[in-house]
């Protein structure tokens, strides 16, 4: 079976190559340098004037890829697809002339063409271009996947994203929506006087998060850099510099595992607002996501794969991290227990906690494996253990926690936010505890910057890929990244 398929593919390539040679020998350029359509598929359909006489209908010029050809002797119905959609064209020998029609009949699905003609509506009610002129813009030398078989293999869709976008309308729509979401985020923040900035991708120290970085070398400077794992520390420098509201949408790089929700190269939104705190960020992120779902995508809810509906205009719960963990392990004194007792308990839940883990890591395993996946409706989990983030303010009435929240929706973390630490001495102490013996990884330049005085601030991060994944109801993060990393 596989050899027959290979032969068929070879024959198809040979036929298209022969057509290419024939065109060139007849003086036809099968790869034009330009073409100027007057309308997109969508705007051409919208230009049709209902009730007008045929001679009063507008003439349009559209261009796109041939997706469908139905031959009927001296006439053909074809459909071409451009960035905005698909439009039908009716091609007749008496409209084009014998020579042009004979050449048109030799076109293949996948070819990119331009068609000009007046609009009309078929008996089935479809707005159609009555072709009076056409041009081959670019000859496709490889056939598209079969219409009904399509391009269904997940890995092939990612490795050949161009074919995925041609064949799968849901993929096309998802990436259109990704662009709309990012534009919506910028619009939302700019209307609130946030300034968009850009900070370095090459950094001396991988700061702002706990993750393994990618290493690179700048030859001209003869020095090594890391690719950033977070946007945070440079954005906070700008708060010191007097920019009170800043945001950046940029790439981060973490040399870690790949999963349904993780990609080593990912897009992040980070923003900081002087004189705010984690409570201010709570209101901001709720307003932002509601704006994206309602005003940008035109929805109010989404449906999870298990059928559960997330209502973004409904209640957004708020609950403390410690309360969630104590409830799950059914022990109100959980955080007072020795680590050995916690290890024994988590093993009863089937979790693989290790004896050399820190005490807070055992509790966080409970949260990450048993609690977070079940937080489907929008939930602010507040006051996490201070060890989880050295960059946040310590809670006044509980020195073991920090003034933060993690917004969880659909069983995953969508956006963490902090009341930012602006005390340089406390920040140094927290960095040193995190670094342990590896004090060379402490960002001394950032600590020195804080000594000039940073206003109190709220800071927030949101993974763009995850919010797109959530709002477009995608199964995996690879469905919302055009070209994610794959194994060889």
C-alpha cells in the first residue's frame, strides 16, 4: 500500500512539473511578481447588492488558492481561498474565450490565481464572481492533501503548518483569534495609560523566575549570555526610572520539559503599575479577560473538553492557598506538621514526593497535582508560601506567606500577580535564601537599582499562549503556537 501511495505522489508531481514546462515553453510566467486584487473574499461577498440588476452589480478582482474545482464541460465552478475566507467563481468558455478557457482547465487545486468579474448569486444563494478574466499567480507543484482525508495527524499538522492553515479552517480561525487577543490586550492597557516597552532578550543572569536558561555567546563582545526566562527585573528597573505603568509582550525561553501546557519558547505579558498592589492586579486581570472574551471574541463562556462550561461573567472565587491545601488533606493543622508526616500523608494520595524536598515543596505538590487541575471556574488563589516567589511582599499578618495570587481557570494557572517587593534589603535577603550557595546568580545590578527607590507596585504576568489556548478552546499549547519546538 505504501509503495502505491508513493507512486501516485510521484505521478502527481510529474504531471504538475510537465504542466509547468508547457507553460514556460508557451511563454507563460507561472510565478508572477505581483497581483492587485480589489477585494478580499469577505469584502467581495459583502459588496453584492441585493435586488440590483445584473448590470448594476460591482465588478471585483479577487486572488487566492484554488481549493475546489467542479468541471461541467464548457463551464466550471471553482472556489478560491484567501486570508479572509473562501469565494466561489463561475468560469465559462464564452466569457473567457476558447484559448484562455483551455488554459484554465489545466489548473490544479492548490494553484494561486486571480479572477476578475461581476458578482451574481447562484440558485443556491451563493455570491459568486462571474469570471471575465483570470491570471495564474503561482503554480503549485505539490498537490494538497485529499479533501476528505484532510490533514488530521497532529504532528504532521505542526510540522507542516502551512498545510494545516490551508486545509483546516479551525486552525486558521484560532490563529486569527490569537492575533485579535494580543491586539485586544494592547488596546486595553493603552487605554489605561500603560506604556509598551521592550527589554533585553540576552541577559547576564537568568532572573525573575526559577528556571533553567538557554545559553548563547555574543562573538563580538566575546561573552556569554542567557536567553531571558522572565521579563520582570528589567521592567521593575523602569519603575525606578519613573515609568509608572509599563507592559511588555515578549518571548521567554526556558530550557525545560515540553507538555500539553508547556513550550520552551513562549510569549508572556508582564505589566507593572506603580502605587498599586496585588489587589489592584486582581481587578485589572478580571477586567482584561472579560474584555477579551466578550468584546474581542464575542462570547461570554467557553466549554471545556469534559463538557463543563466556564462562565467568565459569573463569580470569580477568591480563596487562600493554605485553606485549599488543608481542605484537600483534611487536616487544619497541616502546615504545622513536620515534613516527615507530610511526606507520609502525600504518599497516601499517590504522590511521588521525595525525602530531600523542602517542606514547602511537599505542600505545593498537593496543590499542583490535586487542587489546581480541579480549579475550573475563575479562582484567585491568594497568599502562597513565601519560598515560591522571592520578589513579592511578605504578608503583614502571616510572615510565612506573600501578598500574591495565582489566577486559575480551566485547571491551569493563567496569571500570577504580586504586591512587588521594593525594600532592597528584604529583596537581597529573599534572593540569598533562594540562591543558597550559588550567590553568583544574584542580580546585584537589580539590587543596586532598588536602592535608588522603587515605588510600591502591583505586577502581573500572563502567558499569552495559555490564555489563547483557554479562550479558543484548544486542546494543547501546540495548537496555538504556529511553530512549536518538536523532536527531530
